[in-house]
């Protein structure tokens, strides 16, 4: 799976995702880096068939209102260490990949994965 990791998450997450066999790039490599507008991040993700990985609720709001981005992994773990985040991702990565095949976005919470259709319905995993 191809991921685009947002600025509020460490670029180290891209390294970890790549080690798991996925293609991952960080917003910091985009021309405007951390100043890249959400609309440009969404455009890049959709054009390259990437899943946006973000803590930013603006992406969820955009998806619900406009249907964009096409796919989103919403991280709802709060401020935590990279080690804790990676542990949660490792626990659910296979389910995240499967879920994103049919769900508009997947929400990762501590000990919980929620699949969203994009229309407000939820399916806890």
C-alpha cells in the first residue's frame, strides 16, 4: 500500500512502513514541506493513490464534506512516543490495509480500529 504521512507525524514512520513492505513518503519531501496546504497534500495523495496518514481532523472533515482524500488513516492516539504509535500500527497494520480496501477511512485509537464508510457509519474492529 502507498502512504503519504502528514507533517504532525515523524518521518521515521515512513521508514517503519517501508520496512513492512509499503511505499511511504512524508509531507516534508513536498516542495513546501511542512507549509504544504492540505489541499495540495490531498491532491498528491489522490493522484498517486496514496493513503494520507494524519492526526489532523481537517482531513476527516474534508473527506466527510467533499469526499476527498480518497483514503485516510486517521491517527487518534493523542500525543505519544513514536514507539507507542508504531506498536499500535504494528498491532493493526494488516487490518488497516484490508479495511482501506473497502472503507473511506480507518481510525486508529488506542486498542481500537474503526472503519468508516465516509457517510458517518462505523464498524468497530
